[in-house]
């Protein structure tokens, strides 16, 4: 079936969509804890999640627009290369999604009820979402340019993921300004996501040509592993902090939480090691796909640790539609 809907779904990498939403939910949990116990936050949460989706889709569309000529030379299948979507239409859609994401992010902050805003927060920049959403848009445009092929490329992609999580953090700071310890926890998780995605991006370079050096693959997956470690150890920085009263749902920050994070990352790590020991299309592509899926599980672990069972289970459930859609549409 070559319907327009299918073509657009392929262009935006629809299976990966919920990884961006998972980042936003985890980011909010890092600041306010169990957001499920605050119904008034649900509408802003939904809107900022839609903003995240728009930003993600914009990045995917503009990426393929930028790579159009290269993909044609490599004969890589895609809705732009085979003409199902025109390059002009895709470019317009990409910029429209980028603008839509920025507007939705600001709308989400405006929808946070005044009754939830911490009065003591007045001296702080409660509209932190403005610079965060603007920086995310800038990083998306910068990545989908000539900078993509430079050494900055993977770091720009990692920043896109970190700033995406910062959208959720920004909504949370309007409600509760974190303490210094809570900020360290939050920044550790955000840094972990940045490093994890930097590693994925390094590993995926020249994926279409399968021209991967052994040294690059080692560096790539080691960077991702460092990101996992940053997330696993994040709660050590604020082990005496609890953001809600549901303390019975929290895992021990010095043992159980790190163990959970590394167990959830184990399927990706196994495939990553295999892609190094037996380089080829049959090992690299599954490793990249597993790494993308692992983002959801890392976010689920964060949501569980800092928000409780309900946020953790909701984020973890995103893996189900992601896996289902991955059987129909490409993830990379």
C-alpha cells in the first residue's frame, strides 16, 4: 500500500515518535515527581508532548530534505527519493512542524494553572521553556545542515534529545523550582540522554554505505554506555530527596536503581557488542534499532524512580506501539 499517509509515516519515522514523548514525561517527573497525582498538569503535559512530537517530526523531515541528493546517489529507499512526496512539500512541512512545535511549547507553559505556580518561584525564570524550545529548534536546523557531517553533528543530535527532555523539565520548573541537589539529579539524567544519543548517532554514520571503522564503533557505543551510567547514578546525587509521598515506589539509589537501568540497557548492549565483533548490516541496524527502543526503557526507569509506579508503567507502555509500528515502518 502506497498511500500518502504511509509515505508521511515513513518520512517522520513514526515508530520513534513516542521516544520523544517519553523524554518529556520523564523530564517533568524529574522536577515535580508523580504528575499523575496532579490532574491540572495533564493538559499542559499533553500539549508539551505534542510540541515534542512536532519537533521530532520536523527533525526527521528536514533531515531527509537535507540528505535528498545523497540518498538518491546511494539509492536509499524513501518517500522523497521515490517521489511519493515532493521535496518542496517536505521542506514546507518540516518548517511548519518546527514552528508548530515552538508555539505548542509556549502554549503548554501558558496552560499551567496559576494555582500550581510556586509563588517563591517568582524570582526565577519560570518561562524557561522559551529559551529551551528556541534552542531545540536551532539545534534541529543546525543538525540538518552541513554541520551534520562534521564532528559537531553527533553532539547536535544529542543536544536535540537533551533539549527535548528539557521541555518537560521547563514545565515542571513553573510548578516547583528544584533544589540544588534536585538540579544535579536532573542534569545527570539529561546529560545521560545526550551521551546515549551521541553514541547512537556516531554508530549510525555511513550506515547506508556500511563504512564503519572498528575504532568508531568502539567510541560510539562507549559514549552511549557512559550515558547509561550517568542515568543509573543520577539518584545518588539526591538520595535523600523524594518529590512525592509515594516513597515506597522508589528503588534504592545505590543498588536497585542502577541495576534496573543496566538490566534495561542489556539487550542493546548485547547487540552493540555484536555489531563490533561481527560488523555488517545484519548486526549494526538491529543494534541501532534496539538503542532507539532503549530510550523508552531508560525514561521508564527514571519515571519509576522519581515519580512512582503509574508514570513508570505509562512510559514503559510506549514500547508496545513502538514495536508494533517498527514492524511496518522503518526506524532509521
